[in-house]
């Protein structure tokens, strides 16, 4: 242990701890900007400087290791003046339209300015023509350099957590900026649109490309029938932007709020998550049969899930040779979208041209996905507009809705009934668990051999998880799977995904089925979720997802009566010709810039 004093208070911390961590142990607050729990330490913003007795220069507490006998002052005159000057310098290069900024209520720079930048400004503001500093070429993300403080959190996020490196520091001194590749043709942009850079940006320099006004216009248009779908991760995170603690489930209030906003039909992405399981589970079993029985060497195993559009774009750019391993299933959002303008339109006797399909997603990459040219199997754009969880919270506040006072309600019918298997899609490992619940029962006629259907080995926030399930007692038509040890793996975050697929490519590991989600924690940690998002908050959202699953009357996708109905009345059977036309797609190799 290392012994030191901070503001004359003694403290002991493990070797390798930083001064910042030592101060936290004493409940002494040191402000930070570039520091983030998810990222490596760099200490480049210098807001966290402290004074070390005997040292000439101030040190960055987030990066400086605690040493034996060190004496630290966190609130000396030298420290206070340095912080004030640093914050003032940041403000001199920052466009201060705070009253209407997207991050007005939780901007870290604004919080620091309130605390340290008091009195007259020390430096003139250098921002002139901010319009030329706004990059809107991405389908999902807006980058405003006039609000960037060059803390480089976004750069580290993109390189460390996501293995993408679509952001980089360019220039020096006053000409330094965060460069992107958004100005290339969209098909060439390496950016996966995951939005993890937004989650970690301390200001409004990075935001999602909002579609709030377009959705309001559709709602006010009397000639349009506006349907909305809500993803499973939204119901366990929306409350955070409306005054609730992290992990509070607000499913029933969410439905009521959407009705009060004016949507004509409030439906559930969990329904199409159940549908995805039917299609993807059947696809897995079909591939296994081709390999194990027919000896087909052209059939690609392992099968990769295809629910995460950030992961899809990552593999299209960086690992195009693995595209045959991707499930051809569309994501639940897009399955819902195509059925909304075909199956739902027919049931409600509506002209598909008059239907506006809106989705509420935890994910900014869904905005890009909805714009893919492949996603028009209905003859129209299958999903017209995508709103993030944060955007929905804004609409609820704009509507003057007292969210806490709302009664709870249920989703509408036709595409609003779901199971617990659909709910757990929101957490890493959830797609795998849902698929195993159904596939095992299809093959054996028995439930998976785990207590209360809870396949615990695939759960948790470890970066990469592995599990195996021995198939026993197969039905006659599935006898070829008798005794097979089904090997599965799960990864979340694209750096973890890259590690896992490298093991597969090298032959170091062999699996039958792999689930990958682009965002840490899966959809609950998506780029469109409330800010801040960290591991503690992710775990609370995950716990809420599984609690919701446990309370559902139905917990297996194949038991969903509306899923049974959509096959009986419209699709025929899983992986039928019609199902392939509407619910499956193909992926493309993209140029890497």
C-alpha cells in the first residue's frame, strides 16, 4: 500500500493508484474533463491539476501515480488560479449557445464553468463563423467543432473501445482539431455509427442527428397513420432522463406517454425480436444440418448474429471475408418496419403509403441502418424515422407530460405482444439466450436444462463469454444433433468482437454460434442512451432487463401467440420464401478509408 496525504489528510491506496483515485477515497472532489472510467488515462485537459509539495509544476491527478510520502494540495491558490485559467481558455474557443444546446442540462464544461469561471472573462472568444465547423454528413452523428474542447475522449473511445479509429487528432496548437472521415461517401466511411463517442463527449460537440421535428410533422399530418416501436433497452433507461434512478423500468408509462404524444399505434420491437429468434434459430439449425449431415463445406459456421448495425458495418469494412458467416436475418427494427407496411397494413386495411413507421432505439447506428438501400422490401422505406432514447425524452418534455404521474398501459395488438426472450435482446448475451431457449426446445421438445430458463453462463459484462450446451433427447428429425456439444460465444464492444473473431479466424477457437453487439453491455449501453453511461449504470440496466423477463407470462419466442399468427396468416413458416423476401437481407464489402 502507498501512504500519502491530501489536504493534510492521510490516505493509503494500492500501488499503481493515481492521485485522483486517492482523493476519491477521501471524498475529495477533483474536477476532470478528459478522464473517463471507460478509457485509458491521458491527463491532457489539465483541469484535474493539483499541487505536490516540493514540486515546481502542478501535476495532472488523473494520470500521476500516488507515491509514498507524497503531500498533495487540491485547493491551493496556485491550483484554483490554474483551473480558472484552463476553463477560461476552453471557453474562449467554445461556441456558447448554452441556452439551446442539446447538452444544456448535463454539459460537463458548463458545470466546470459555473464552478471555476466566475467574474469577467479573461480571454476574448475566438469562435467566429461556427457554421463551417458543423459536420452533418453522417447519417447518425453530428460533429460541431465549435463546441469541441479537444479532450480526445471520442478519439480514445473509437480506437480503444471500438477498434474503429474513425476519429483522429490533426493539427497543432490553435489549429488542433478532431478530424473525421465523415466527408467521404457514406459507403466508404469506416465509422460504424455506434455513437459511443457521443456517450463520452463532455459537451455538445457530438450529438445524434435528430429527427424529432420530422416525427412531429408526421404526427400532425391527419393523412398519415403513425406507428411506433420501442426497443427493449429503452424501457430500462428512459427514466434516467426523466428523473428516475438508473435501472428503473418504465414500460407501462412509456406506452402511455407515446399515446399522449399522438402516435396512432404503440407497438413493440420485442415482438420482432421474437420473430428474429424464429428466423435466426431456424437458420442456425439449417446450417448445422448442412454441415453435419450433408457435409457441405461451403456453408459457413460459426453463425454470427446480425442484430447490431454497428457490428454489421464493422465487419463490412474490416472483415469482409467473414460476411458469409453473418446471419441473413434483418435486425428486429427492420423486421418490424417491413411488417408494418405489409402485414400490419393489411390487417388494419391501411394504404402502406400512408403509414409512417417510427422506432425508438437505444442506438444511433439504427439511423444509418434504416437508410440502407436494402431496407425497402415493403416497397417503401421500411422504417421512416429513428429516435434515440434521449430524443424521446425530449419529446415527452416538449409535450408537457408529467411522466411520473402517468398510469401504466399495455402495447397495442397485432405486433405488440412479446415474450421475455424478446426483452433480453437488450443485454449482451440476450440474443444468444433467447435463441437457445427456442432452438433447444425445437430440437428436443424439452426446455433448456437451466433453472427457470435462465442461461446464466451467457450473461454478464465480461468482454468475451463462452458457453456450451449438450443436446440430448433429440426428436427423430433432429437425431443428427444427438450428443452434439453446441459451442457458443458472446462479445460486446467492437474491440472484444475483434479479439473473438481473430481467435476464430486463426483456428484458436471453434464455435457454432456467436453473438456480437457493437456497444459495451449490448443495447443497454447504446450510443442513444441517457448520459452518463458507465459500467455501474450498465449493470443496473442489465439487471432491470432480466427482472422484466422473469415477470413475463411468456418467456420463449416460439410461444408468442402473435408470432404464431404472423406465420399462420402471412409468412407461412420460418425461413419460407416469403420470410426470406421480407425478413432477410444481404451485406456488402465496403471500402476502408
